[in-house]
C-alpha cells in the first residue's frame, strides 16, 4: 500500500485537534475531492485513521488558512553557487561603475 507524502498513519487523535476533509472543504469553499488532491500531493498534511478515513491537523489547517498554502510548503531550494555568482557579478559591475565615474572626474578636471 503506497502512502501519500503528507499522510501520517496513526491511532485516533483527539477530535478537537483535527478536522474532517468535509469540514476543510467547507471552510476552503471547494469540494472534498480538491482537499483530497491537496492531501495526495502533500500540500495539506493529513492523518490516515483507516483506509478511507483521513483527518487534518487543526493547527496546520488554521495556519494554512491564515498564511496560504505556502505556510505548509518547505522553503524553495536555493542554489548557493548561483546566488554567489550573481552577488559577485553585481559587486564587479558596481566597481566598474565607480571606476568609470572616477575616470570621468579626472577627465573633467584636466585643463583643455
């Protein structure tokens, strides 16, 4: 049996700590199949209580509603080497610009 990436299998949690897929769909103003698809993709964390019984941790759902789906997603992976290259490129361009300004200043200060 394959599990969805955002689904945790465990015993019945306290009812106040979780909401049903139907309640999540109602609060998101969408259909249950949309919520299940978000769960299947791992966008909404869920707890599988039985093969056809899934609940959503209330705190995670509330955070998602407050901050959007991005609140549940891990931060994007940043290529440090590319960032360093861009920073270095910007620094070099700034140095070139500063040298060009100094050169213009020297040219303007010389008598004609």
